[in-house]
């Protein structure tokens, strides 16, 4: 599995995925960096089999209506510190990976993971 973190997700979160042996990039690494449009991000994700991690509900609606991006992790924690977000990902990491075995849309909340 490979992951692309959207502009609203801290780039340092890539470390969690890389530490666990997964490829992870941030939109800052794209040609247009954090100015990439949602369409550009979705196209690159589809072409390279990335699961998009975002707080942007526009991606959620695109997924529901068009199934694009194909796989999406919607972070619904509200504003929390980068440290707390990283701890949340560490806590739910295995469940996130397992969820994408059978599901294309996963939501991460402060206290739960929804599939």
C-alpha cells in the first residue's frame, strides 16, 4: 500500500508510514506542491495507486459520487496537534491497513475508526 497525504495533513506524518514500511508522500512533493488541485491529486493517486489521506470533504464527496479517488482515508479529528495526530495514527495503524483490505473509504476520528 502507498499513501499520499493532502496539504492539510502535516508532512511529518509521512514518517509514521515510512517507519512501518509503507511508501508515503505529501502533496508538497508534487509538481505543483500544495497548490495541486483536487483533480490533479486524484489523478496522480489513481495513476500511482496511492490511498489519499485528507481532511478535505471535497474528496469524500468525489469518492461517494465518482469513486475517485478509489481509496480514501478521511481524517475527521478536527484541529489537533501534529503530535496527537501522529499518536492517533500509531494507535490505529494496523486497523487502518487492515480496513483497506476490504474497504475503499475509511474515516479516522479522535476515538474511533469507521469503515
